[in-house]
């Protein structure tokens, strides 16, 4: 990445990379190395650490971004109603097949085979026949008997279980709210701190998203439709209820995360690949960005190379049509955060060769639309393809036009200028879009600066064509002009 040119020296992958910040990636020099390696969006996980720690990390990310003369998005991930076991006597208990296990109310176990959880309504919510999964799904229980203050379960799949390990109720309708008091506090901070994306955990219905959006607006930010400067809401799909309501949830959210950690526990593991594909297809059809997350390069926590299965997993997510792939512990606590990002970037670059071949053989069909901006984006991509243009240049206020171009999945390099720094940062999540910092959006000055900088950095040269999408005025809400520029 160049510290001076508005373009990168090396063309980035079209697929974006989200990296989680943690102890392994906290220092400024590490954040800089990760951006140079290919990180587009940093994730701050509010399940680990509070607002003070998150603010310090946000400040460091912004400082490094300014130093590099680039934009990097920040996604704050709300913890949600995460259920865990309370303390177990001696810290661990061996669950044996077919043996009974009892859950009681409260937060302290009374016997070695009696358990309590952080989820107070557990006994009220579950019914006989429901499954309870422990320790990331490695332990499976079935509710055999329900009493007023206890439930007795039968162990279907045994193994060791430890204090504070996760609890999942895949077939149970939960009575607890998606947004917990801590989530509301963290969301209000995120809105006032200028965070770009807010991940909503354990979404079950569109109303969860509407509730969060109201909280963000009430935090004092002006809302202009869903494209205002409040954080864009990324709905994390982790529950079967969310998959069942995926059409409405995608409509309500600004983006989606396929959170395969809890999703892989809530669903039969054999179904996860199919569920992932269905979610991505829905997002593509509705033009919403989608992130695939969890265990993408898991072995690189401690190894310098991923397994073949992991490399294939990343490639398949890209072939499915994801906008971004996310790294969690690999960059938060792993031993090789930069190598991991570089590997994900390499896999993306190699996989996109096949995507480009597919696109050239059979470009996607353009659907009839009543939106002028959408029609102009269709035309711009078609003109760029047919004239072998070197670049599609988008002038946009909110970033929505850039997202429309991204959804067309053209392999013509797409650069986007905006006077709105929030929009520029959000564009880091959009497949194939490269946001331009400090570039004017008015027609003549934008084109002149992009042409001059593009020539200097070798991105474009004499005789190249630039397809420019813009509005009739710099303040236009609709992009209604298509201009094909021949570089002299």
C-alpha cells in the first residue's frame, strides 16, 4: 500500500478481509503490518474487554489509517445473550453416555452432577425432548424430565465439560431479549465513537434489528434512511430461527455475517455448508454485503501454513459469492497474524482467477429495474466489459452506488470517491470496491485527480478508458450520468 498515491502499488483482492484485534494485533506496528498485508476491516469483539479497551483500539486503528493515508473499516461485535455454564466443582466433569445430568436454578451447583448456567430462564424455556449442547457442540444432552426448579437430561454424546463453557439450545425458542443491557451500552458508545459497523449477535427476527437501529438513532445521530452515518448493522446468523427468517432479516439489516461458530452447534454439522450457501445467495440476490466467519484458517493459530481443507474452505466461500472472509482468533491471539492475512489474500487472488473466468463466459443477467441509479450501474458495468475499460470510477455520497456496482461482480477495477468519510470506510466491506481518500466528488476535479494519480502509480496509462458514474450535481442523491473518459 502506498503512503502517497491514492491507489495501492499492488492490486488488492476483490474479496475483502476482516481481522479481529486482540493481544496479538494490538500494537500500532502490527496494525500497520496487517493493513499492508490486506486487512480491509478490523473487528473489535465486545465479548472480550469493555468500552475503554475498545476505544483505545479504535483510536490506534484510526491513527495508523491516517499515517498510511488510507481508510479502514471498524466492526464492533456485540456479545449478545451468550449462555455459559457456571462454575463446576473441581473445574471439570466427565459426562458419560446415557447417564442423567441435572440443571437447577441459581448460579452455584449443589452436587458434582448438578449444573447451573448464566441463562436464568433455561428451565422455563426448554421442554422434554429438546437438545442442550455444551462445549461448542461436543457434548449433546436431551431433556428427559422437567420439574418446577430443575430439568433432568440424558447424555447423548459424552466427554469432558469445563466451567464457563458455552451452552446452546438449538431447538428451543428463547424468551430472553437479543439485546442485553451491556449490548445497549456498547451500541450507544459505538454510535458516538464513529464505528462503521455493528455486529448484532444471536439475531432471531427482523425486530431485533429494528430495535438496535432505534437505539442508535436515539444515541444522537441523524438517520437518513439506512444510509445515514450511524453504524451499519451486520446481523450475525447463528440460530435456526434466523435462517428460517433469512429473507426478512437480510431486508432489515445492512449486511450479514455467517457466524459458523454457534451456527455449527445449533445446526447438524452436515448442514452447515448448505446453510452457508443459502445465506450468501440470499444476500447476493438482495444486494447486501455478507461476511463468512469462524475457523477459516484455524490451524494458523500456531502453524505457518493452513491445512488443505482450510484453504479450500476459504476458496469455496469466495466461489459462493461472499464479500468478505473473517479471521477471529487467528489474528486476535494467534502466533502468526500477518502471515495469516497474507495467506487469506493469496487464496483470494488465486480463487478470483476462476471467478473471472466464470464471469467472462457467462456474465450475470441484468434484471429490469425502476431505479435510475441501478440502471446506470448496469450500463456502466456493461460498457466497461464491452470496451475493456481499465476502471469504473464512482462518485457517491452515501456509498450506495458503490455497493450496487459491487453487486454486479465486474472484474473491472472499481474506485469510489465520496466526501463522506463514513461512507468511504464502509466501502471497505464491499467486494471489488476500492475507496479513494481525499478525492473530490465533483466531476471534473475527481476525474482529473484520479487520472493523474493513476498514471503516476501505473494503475492507468495513455489510451485507457475510465467509465465514470456520477450525479448531475455533487449533492445529488441519484447517480444519473454515465461518462466514458479516454485517458490522454
